[in-house]
C-alpha cells in the first residue's frame, strides 16, 4: 500500500501510524478430505483514524480476513499486528484485554444481550474492563445521548427497533474508547434509510474521535464515506482504492449497485 | 500488552441473577426435576428419622406397625436400617435428575451461543463464562433443594402424623431431622453444580468468532 496521494492528504498528521498491519497472511480450513485455501497471501496496512471498507463477494475470504484483523481468528501463516503487537503471541488474558479495550465490535445481527437493558448492554464492556458504578453509568448515558437514544436506557433490546438496537451496539462498541471499531455488515439487517443513518453515525465517530472503523460489507452506500476500500476476490486483494479514486468511479459504482442489490 | 483481570464475584452474581430472573419460567422447569428428586431423598431420610425415634419408644404396637410398613428392624442394634432397594431407588432418582440437569444446561448453552460469543468479543474471559453458568446452577440448585427438602420433609411428617398420631412430635429427634435436611440440601446443590460443569466448559471453550456467524 505505497500510495503517495494518500500520504500527501494526511501529511498534516505527523503522529499517523498503522493501527493494523497484516503481512503475508494465509488461512486454510481443513475440512478433513480437502483443505480450502481461503486467504492466499494478504498484505495490508490500515492507518489510525481511517474509515476502511472491505468489499467482496460471498466466499471471497472477506469475513475470514475481517475476523483475522479483529483478533477473532488466527492465521495459518503470516502475521497480524494490532497496534504493532503480533496477536499470535498473546495469551488468553491479553487477547481478552485487546478485545475489551482496543477493539469495539459491531455485528450484523446487533447481538445485544437480550436479558439486559440498553444501558446495561453499553456498560457491560466497562464492567469487563473493571469499571463499574456511577462513573460507568454516567458514561453509558453519555454514549446513549451520542447515538441519539436519550431516554431509552431502560429498554430491553426486544423493545427497540432494528436501527435503535444497532445504535445501542455502536454505543457499546465505544464503551472502552477503543482504537478500532470492527463492523461486520453493520447495515446488513437494516432497511435503506436506517442503514444510512448508521453509516453516517460511524463516519461521524471516525472523524470526531479518530477511531479507525473497519467494516466488511456488501453495502455500496458505505463507499461514499470510506477513506479506503479494499476489494477482496478469491482470497487475494484485488485492488485498494483511496477516497480520491472512489469519487471518480462513483458513477460506475452507483450503476452496479442498481443491478446488484 | 496488558492483561485483563477477572471479575469480582459480586458482579458475576449480579449478572447470573439477572439471567435467572429473566428466564424465570425456564429456570423453574429446569429446577423442577431437582425439586422432585431432593423431595424424595428428604422424604425417605426424614421418614427413617421418625421411624427411628418411634422405635426408641419401645412400644410393641408401634413396632408391629413399623414392620408392617416394611421397615427392616434390627432388633439387636435397636435401629432402623434403610433397605438396599430403597437406597437404590433414591440413587437412581438422583442419577436421572443429574442427567436431566446436564440436558437442560446443554440446551441453555446452545440457546445462548451468540450471547456467550458476544460476551467473549466484549472481553469476557473463559473463567467468567464458567462462573456465570456455575453460579446460575448453584443458585437454582440451592433454591430447588430447599424447596424439595421442605416438600419431602412435610410430606413425611404428615404421613407419620396420620399413622402414629402426635406421639411422633414428642419422640422425634430434631437434630437428626435437621441433619437430614442439611444433607438433602447439600446433595441437591452439588448435583446441580455437577450437572452444569460440563455444559459450562463447553460454553467457555466456544470461540468468539461464533458470535459473528449469521444463522437464522
């Protein structure tokens, strides 16, 4: 990813560094009789504060790569660095710390804990991080305000709409001020408008809080807000497009989106 | 890289309680087999206690009633012994109960796969997941055992009252009854924990990536 154009546009930010670095990662799944090579050598660098979309058809290895970046899966060969730490070297406690403090997860199916209220869902990661009581509650309420759900703190997930649930999930992902937000098809279960709201919210968080947002997606609405789009095909990176290149091709993309979706 | 510390028991207890409260009806059904098994256990124990205390009165009428009820009276040792058949039935009922608990808890783990995976993504340690399941099982076991013991004990006393009249209250040795109650509650709670152990380990070993999977 030696893109001088991108470097120019972020020149003002001297402290810029790579939050995620993936070097020559392969992943095989052993299915007994056959071994499926899902990732065939991926090199990738993701800079702090960027909004990254990983695009690709189903079965392209997109989700596998995404899980690898999130520390949810380990590569067969190659290395994944998060904040310059090789995640293969971490033990269970360190991995849990990483998932708790460094990464916020957003799921396609929202995955709120059904037995807990919105506020309790948001403060759960804080509880895992060891902070409880009034400070956690106060921060949870602030996050609820931030995602536009004032007054919904005592609602259970079943009492909230899909879009509202995903907002709670976004607030939960932010609970421990992570450096990375990993969003797996965050708009996959939402209608068009609600999906757009969530994308706008994520983009706002990314630029306001300098959180790196990495999302795996099929959703072409994501392209408009992405700083970089990584296209995966057949276990390899097909191309990486920067914001500038994207603006030029938006017309073409819009056309395909009409046909594909 | 820093390491995540475990959670204090108080917080795990709070989360477990919440989970039981929300699934109260389900928990009730799961606990019911334990209630019945423990009721049977405490019924036989306390019946033995009553018979033993009546025996010590040395009344020949009572003695003949007791033997007609099927108690093995060891006249030399002057004591009542539980028959092997009786012990087997109690043992089998407890065994069936443990298998029932394992089954119910495994179902509960499958049902909560996504919840557990999500918690692991949010930074839950394996030990936390095990703790949650064991605390839930322990609380259910304790409540179920107490309910069962009370049920079995009352039934046993009521039957003795019907057969022998109020004599039982003067002769009954309360420390022995108390001991039987304690044993029944302890056995019930331990069985509940035992039944939940394997399902809890299954839950804890689950990979967080499971939470990402979409199955509908």
